C-alpha cells in the first residue's frame, strides 16, 4: 500500500458547513497532526451556527485545537439548509478567506454528499483553492451517501476515543438524534481502519495530487 507522509504540512484550513462537521469528518486527523507538529497553524471555519450551536462549536474547536501551535476559529451565520440560495455571499467570503490564508492542506466536504449545504462548501472549496491539496471528508447520515474513499489517515485508539468522546460531550444539542453517538463514530473509524490495515482510521477523497521534489 502506497504511503504519503504529511511531514511538511504546517498550515491547515478546515471548512465545515455546520458546527460538528469538521469534528466528525476530520477531527482525528486534526488531533493527530497537532500532536505530531506543535507548530501547526489551523484556520477552522464553521459556516452556520447560532445560539447554543455556536457555543458548542467554539468549545469543541478549542478542545480539538488545544495542541495546535496557532489557531483561528471563525463562526459564520449563513442560513442553515439554504446555502445554495446564499451562494453569492458565501462565495464572497471564500474570496476574502483566500486573500488571508494559503494553507498547505484544506479539509472540506465530500463533493457527492447529498446535503445541499455540504455540496456547496465542497464546490466553492475547489473553485477557490485550485492549487491546493484538498481532502474531502465524509459525514455518516440517513442518506447513505458515503462511498469508497482513496486516502486514509490511521488513528491511534487514544485519538479515536478522544474524537468520539469530544463529539458526544460538546454537542449535547444533537444527542436526541438517533445516529449521533459514540457507537456511530467509532464504527466508521473502525471500518476505515479495516480498509487501511489499521485499527482505526479516517478516510478522505483526494481527487488531485501532484508530487514534487
């Protein structure tokens, strides 16, 4: 199995439509990168969160970024569920973000995610950061739209448990959802671990990658 080492990644941009998306999709990878690279810089953007959801997003981000050398958390309030109809405003924000940061790695939503908000963020990521390394993460949901990703980040048991525990701890507003529990998060990480010859892993879609000396 081919391995690509991310030893030179020092600047990361995390994009999530909703307040728990980044944690579900790439929380384990962020925890791992921050622990391996104490000088890691992370820009963490949530596109919609208000009220209790905003407070949850801030507390969770602080926990996941605790070991990062430098971090910036941005919480926007675009209308939940209506992103395609707010596309111009969201695109303007992407353009302003591009002028402020040139990350080594971008985490964003899976292009074929069935949630309309997720898809728009993915599309605008590719529109805006055209020369960057982009990892598209997956979100388990009722639609059954997770597929066959092609890039895996193995996670230690400690990191996998921390991710699952943090999600359940910080996002109490979601605990009434039948799928939002530790079993779901661990199950997906275990499945991706099987596919990558490890115990636990997160999986991503990497559509374009150029190797340079």
